C-alpha cells in the first residue's frame, strides 16, 4: 500500500479530482480517500509511488508520502536463568 497526506484536499470535489487522476494513471489501482485525515491510500496494480505523487501534483495538490506501518510479531524462546 502507498499512502499520502494531501493537506490541500479540502472538499469531496478535490478528492474526486485526485481519485480521477490516480485512476487515469493506474486503472486497476484501489484508491481510498479519508477526508478527516487528509489521506489517500492506494493499492497499485502496476505504477510506482513516485508516479502517484506526480499524478497528484499534476492535479494541483501537494502529496507528502506517509511511511508504511511496520508491525513486528515474533516469538522468542529465551531460557530463564533459574530453570
């Protein structure tokens, strides 16, 4: 997933313009917009993150990349000293 903050996305019309631009770039991409957090999340089918950022910029908006969320899940078997 690719995520951007688009702080100058103030209305549903702005969001629609951004979605239209992203879909024109990658028709198979899944695009989610959250107006409350000014975020755009994209599941691309082929395009690279920099191409999406450029498409948002060409539509007249400023996109700032959001780093991916990392999750760490593992089990470690550590013997205790008193065993």
